[in-house]
């Protein structure tokens, strides 16, 4: 074969071989090789998660959704009225020796009340707390040791005092709802109210105070309560103040029950 024909033939074979190789590489590349097609949907999915229509909303943790707490026109924004024409009886400084007699009188007159308890007194009188819960009364935190200077403590100390009291109550009454706080001596501050709210408690004060803790006499207690109680009022009494309060209740309960609806907060 002439040399020129051999050269042309070889060149033709080389061109065909190279063309086939490029065609093969193009054939293997497809849409999946595009970076944008592979990565964009994944990034969008993780940056913008969505909830399908009809799916239940996720439950928020307490830190993500603070409790809704009532405020009022009392000292430091405390609640001092019931919010209706009903009247609430509240008992502080227990549980104590006279608490069973108070509970007996409330049961006799079919009245529910609110008990603001001192934490360090709870463990030794667990049965009284359990009876309060069983009979439908409302529980209230009244600090661990009735520290009337509580508002001067650091925020951590205030919170620890309140939490310790709640823990003591729930130790004898598991699962008990403690929705209220009352500062010892009525010594309020905005910080105390705020910390109580953070623990799920509304701070309550009062509209009527017969100062029964000071032993003014049975008739004085009766006269003050019956004269000054108005619709929507909150009456401050003490189940940890001695027998005068118990004696006064024998007159107070039937009189108030005849004029008002008496409720637990």
C-alpha cells in the first residue's frame, strides 16, 4: 500500500477514536451532577422547617412560655380582690395547732378557703395539708420561715426560699397545685412579685385585716371582718394565731355566707 494512503488511513482511525471517547464522557454526565440541583433543597429544608397542616403544635417548655400570672392594684402589683362579687377567706401562718378546728368550721359551713403556709411547719403536720387538698381548699406559699425581710434578700435567695416551700408542700401532697404566694408581713417588692410569677404563683394581698395574729379579742376580730368586708374582698385571717380566730369564725362564717358567695382563690 502506498505510504500516502497508509498515513491517511491511520489519521482517520485516530480521529474516530478521539471522537468516540468524548462522546462517551458526555453521555455519562447528567442532571444529577449539577451542584445546585443536589444541595439547594437540603439547605432550604433545614433552615426553614415547617409543620404540616393539622399537625399538633409542639409543647413549649416552661422557660419558653412563662406562666400567665394575674396582677392587680395592690402593693407592688399584687392581687387584692377576687375579680368578682365573691369574697375569699385566706388563712396565714399554718399549718398549726388550730388548723384542724378551722377546717372543721369551714366544712360545717360548706366554705372553701385559701391557706398560705409556712414551709418549715409543713412536714410535721402533713395530714393537715393533705386534708386541705382533699377538701378542695387552695394552697398558697407563705415563705419558708416567715422571713419578714425576704424582700431585702438577693433574687437567688428569694427564689430558693419560695421553691423550698413549694417542695415541702409537694413532699406531703404530691402534685399539689400552689398557684399563689403571699409575702410575710405583707412586705412586698416588685422583685418578689416577679420571682413568684416565674414560679407560677400569683401574689395576693388583702382588703380586710382584723389583725387577729395580735390577739385583739374575739369581738374585735368579728367586728372588723363583718364591718369592712365588701363584694370582691379578700379577708386576711390566721390559722396559726391562736384560739381567738377559731372562736371568731363561729360568728364570721354564717354571717358572711349569708351575704356573699365565699370562694377559694
